C-alpha cells in the first residue's frame, strides 16, 4: 500500500519506518529541509534502539523516502497519516495548529477519495475539526466531487522500545464509522495482526479519548506509588517491599509501580495536562488527574530536598555527580526530565554538577549550553571525581551494578542519593556508604 506520513518526528519516523519494513511504500513529509536531507544521508534526529538500522535499510531499499514536497506526498498516498506535534498551548491544552495545517495541505492537493489518519495525540473532537477544515478547503476549491474519511488511530509507543512496540503492538485502535476506512485500515495493519486479533474498532471520539486515558492511567500509577513511597518513609516501611506485595496481585500487576523522582518525557506530562484542560472546557472537575499532576510536580523536588536536608541547606560550592539526564533509559529525551528540575535547584543553591548520561549529553548541551557550574563527563566514573555525593536520577542498565569501592574512593565522602532505588541501603552500609533512597525508611 502507498502511505504518506506528515511529520518526521518521533511518532512519524517510527511509524513510517515500521510500515516500510513490512513492505508498504512510504513517503515521509516534513517542512524542515535540513532534517529531510540529513535523513536521506542516514542521520537519525533521535535516539531510539533499532530505529537507525530500520531507517537506513528501508531507505536504501526504496520503500522509505523523505521529502518536503507536500503535493507529491498527497498524490502518492492511499492513506495520509498526520503525525505532527501537538505541543501544549499557554493554558496547557493541546495546540492543534500543526494538525490543522496538514489537514489544509491535504485538502489543497487531494484529487480522489482520501483517508486521513490522525496519528498525533489529539483531544477529543479533533477529527471533527480536521473534517471541517478539509471540507472548508474543498468548498473553496469548488470540489464537491471529492470525498474523504478522517480516522483516529492513536499510537501507544514507549520511548526506548518504540520500534518493538510498533512491530508487535498490544492493540491497534481504529476510530471510524466508515466501513470503507475500516477495510483500508485492516489491510494496512494486516502484517501486524496475524497471530491474534489486535484491532479494536470504535467511534472516533472514543478512540481519541482512549489514548489520553491510557497515558493518564499509567501516570496515575506512578504518582500513586510515589505518594505511597513518601508515606512509607514516614511510617517506617519500605516501598520496595510494598511494591512486591501489591504487584503480585494480578489485578494490579508490577508495571509502573516503581517509586522514583517523577515521570517526564513528551507524553505523560503533556497528556495529563491536556485532558485536564479538556475537562475544564466542559466544566468537569478532573480531581484525580489534577492530583496526579500535583504529586508529580512535587516528586521531582524530592531529591533536592533530601540533598539539602543532609547538608543542612549549605550547598554553596558543593559538587554533585549526577548519573542520568534523560527522563528514562534508552532515550536521549530530556523533555520534562526530573534531572532538569534537580540541576536547576542545585544551581540556584550555588552547587555544581558533574553529569553523565549514555545518550543525553548532546541534548543537555543544547538545552543549557556552556555553564561554569555544569561539567558533562565522558564516563560515569569521571563524573564521580571530587564530588560531594553521587545522585542517581535515571535507571540506565549501566548504573545498576557499579564498582562501589571506586565510588567510595572517587567521592569526597561515601554518600549516594538513589532516586531510582537501584541499590539496597543495607548492602551499601556494609560497604561503608550512606544511601538515601525513595520511600525506604532505612536511611543509613
């Protein structure tokens, strides 16, 4: 099938590459000529395991192409994916200007029946707005002979495993009331639907809400566990034991039950906020979602509070080694990352940071530039040298089994603030290291 994808960001690039991998003829459109040219040369703008090889192989095979020519893209595709960004507006609601701009572009160039697929994360009612925009342009063109269907097809990708999620989806949600559109979508996704039925067809508005509901549910689990962790510390309990106790209940499960320093990234913060704004727009008080957002904002400050308390609020000229800058492992994404909240608080208090991350060093440099109070180190060991304490912010695999003797020798004092509960505080005490964790009463 001939497929056009508007937007070569995170979702569009992964979706386009995976569709090409199973044999579809994919053209990706973007207004950024530099990005398009770099992709043609094999330069991938984001870090995502497995994506670079997938893009290069399918581009070389001629199944995946990149261009800025929107007219050619519309002419090419039997289906048109809208996969552009929906950044938060000033009030936190999703900004649909890029989605509607693509809809207008498609309407300007379409010549036959088109199936337009909303892949971007969009509020309930967006398909109606896209339909209205297309109808408006077609009327201006005096082309009442042209027809179209707008389908909601939300993505459920996890950064760090997006390629695998796209190749082996848990479910494929299709929002449409058109039998024609449904049949085309089933044909498009047939290669991913062979082992068992994964396609769930529903009305458009339910599909749009499903995406937000899924992310908000996962964010709720994270904020709930962080709240339990804070409570556990005060009650003399260990949140890691609690996690095992409740995760063993199949009604709850173990996923997203890890206490830490809050969620970040491009999805959870934006989607929780957007759904709250949607609720506000119809005078519905989304109390649970507001509490989830509030708890997460507070949780991002927990590490700084622990550090400040340990040093009696005297952080001026102290140096801290940070392991982990990206909001989660296996990505270089620092959007809404807890590391940013921590570093900025430390700098405000007069402290210095020596940081290491396996993938997010360039992104950190892009965000913060050159600062006297920030040193980006080439290895995790180099970040330790002369620091007053080690702070674990992101749970990369490379941080889970370190050389504790080396940590003791490189730090000015044997002190660890473990924001991801990677280490057992009792074990570290036996090695002569003081460890402050999240939600563990034993702060030795």
